[in-house]
C-alpha cells in the first residue's frame, strides 16, 4: 500500500549535504525524500514567541 511521511527540519535543504557529511549518502537520502514530495517552507516569527505570557512561560 501507500502511506505518508512527514519530515521536519530547522535546516534548509541546501545544507543537508554538509550536515550529513558523506556525499553519496546525502544524495541517496535526499533523492528518496525529495522525489515527488510536497515541500512547505515556513517563514516568519515563531508562534511560541507570540503565545507567551510575558515572563517567558507559555500560556496554556
């Protein structure tokens, strides 16, 4: 069957080769992850910053 996988990272895709360190492994991993993938790049302030109560603690 088919399934879905969600992968999140704070690292831009352009830095994964450097972080993985081994070009062959990086190519293999990225080829499998990125091929036919939907990519969403989120920009802007963290919602965690806007959801604090002023003393650095998150509101519940």
